[in-house]
């Protein structure tokens, strides 16, 4: 089959590789570092087509939303005809309208518009969780960036989130951050380049941030895995940083895993009824008293997260369109490890040969130059405003200790350590 994939940076990386291995022809919109995907036989949409798709924005902001959506549909119809496409796979949350237009015309993987709203409208998904009896953080204040009291008179830390548009949340840790937030709006800097609605919610202290990953197909769902992530909040500041630095991912304890899955079931049973075949994850906060709070949801695979699919491309399609038990079986009893790996100099070559030596899945956030692998631009950051470092994620089932030792003893790359909280 011929598959057209509209992707966020590297989000469907391992799935696309497995689809190619199963004999399918895959086309994707590439971003700034296309060399890596191309090395696996993934076809890149021709530049004129790609520019059309990427610069459409597919955003739900401004007065020309309907015109943008109409143009996106026209471009997609042209690409489907040009490449003789059988399956359209979309993981851009603001493009749920494509599902509603194409669902009866072509096999489609991606959230319908009603489900896509769960990510693009944080206020909606928050109160949906509340209506299902789940705990949600209290809203302290809401308004628009142009309000006189925006980012004033706060207690820190404070969590700021957009209400109805697909923009990032941020943590204001001090008055300095609040001043910077007001400066961003005054200068019309992203993500405050438009006078949007926002809300401030309470900061939950001493919590464990939990992630639940799931797949929905034809009204049914499967939880593939869960995890705990630490330190990501340090990078979700008013001037967001690449989250690899200072973050650490580990499995939840068996007790926490059971509790979180039970809470997730409440939400998933409801949103699975929205239809479609799509992947997602949601974030929650587990407190010391075992109360769990819903925080937010994604209706797409993680950007830059290199988690393998653990199934062939054919099995993936069968699980999406015919029998979701295929996906459940593929993930059963998998001991998922996710290692964040960084280096302080983005010109350091990535040690891909050590993956080959120990048979560990490749990360997705790389590019290739002169036959040498480097971290892609999406993982590069001016860390601490002093040095240009970069990072990525390594994920697999049962990563051998010898692999970790090899990298740390023979390269300039290091694995993040669990913070002493």
C-alpha cells in the first residue's frame, strides 16, 4: 500500500520504518533534517508539496481558518492522487478536520476533529475529566494576555496554560519569569504572538508526573505502557528549553502503575467513543496520598520519543483497522526503558555503531552528514545560555548494561541520572 504521513518532528519514526520493512511505500512531510528518514527508505514529499503543507500551518487561529483548512484539503487531495495513496496518516492535532473530510474516502489514521480538540483546547479536556469524576487542579485565574493583571500578583510557582489554542504550557517560577511573560506578549513573541485566552492553575507540590500511552481503534483502546518523568518541569519555563536536559524517565512502581491505569480507564472509555484510529498519551500527577490528578492529553505519538512499535508494519495496520488485540499482544510484557542521552557539544558525532553492536533500537532525533550521524536541530539547545548541547531519547525493551557502559566510557555522550529529589 501507499501511505501518506503528515507528521510532527519524528513522531511516527519507528512506525514508518516498520511499514517500509513490510513492503509499503511511505511518503512523509519532512522537516529540517530529512537525511535520516530517507536512509530507511522513507520517501519525502517533494519540496514544492512539502512547503505547501508545512506553511499552511493548519492552525485554528485567526480570521482565515476556513481558508487554510480548504487549502489543506486541496493539497492533500492532490497528493493522494499524485502518489496513488491508500492510507492517510495524520498526527497534527490542529488537522482533525482532515479526518472528517477524508474518513469515508480513504483509510485514515489520526484523531477526528472532536478528539483532536482534547489537545488543542486544554480547558475542554480539563473539564471533561472533571465531569467524569477525575481530580483536576484548581484554576486560580483566567483571562487574556492583554488584561492589566496578566502575570501580576502571582504566588510561585504557577502553571500557565492556553485555554483554546494549541500552544505550550509554561511554569512561572519567579517574578522574573512573570516579567518575561509580559515582555513576550508586548513583543508578540511566540507563543504569545496573539492575544489569546489563558488560565493559571495551582501547582501540585510533591507529585509524581505520570504518562499513560494508548492507542484507540474503532471504539476500543489499549494502554501500551506507562512511565514516570522527572525534571521536565525545569525546561517548561516561559522561555522553553529542550526537555532532554535534566529530565529522567523511569517505570512507575507496580502499585502506581495499577492506580494510574485504573484512572486512565475512566477517560479512555469515554474518548474511545469519539471514533477514529489514533495514538495518544495523557499526563497526570500522582500525589503522596495516592490521589491522581488529570493534567492534559496529547492526541499523537510523542515528538522525538524513540519508543519502538514492537510489531511489523502489517501488524500495526491490522491493529489499527481490524483487531486492536494485535497491538495489545505486541506490547504485552514489554520492559520499556527510555534513556535520555545528551552531550555538551552538538558537533559531537552520535555513536550509532554502539547501537548496532548491542542491537538496541536507534533514536529518532538524528540527521546524517557526510555519512556521520549527529543530533538533529530539534534536539539542539543553548543549554544554560553558555554552551550549545543536544540530546535525544533511546528507547527499547531490556537495554543491556553493556550498551550504557560502552557509550559512557568511549564517547562524549552521557546518560541523565535520576535526580536526588
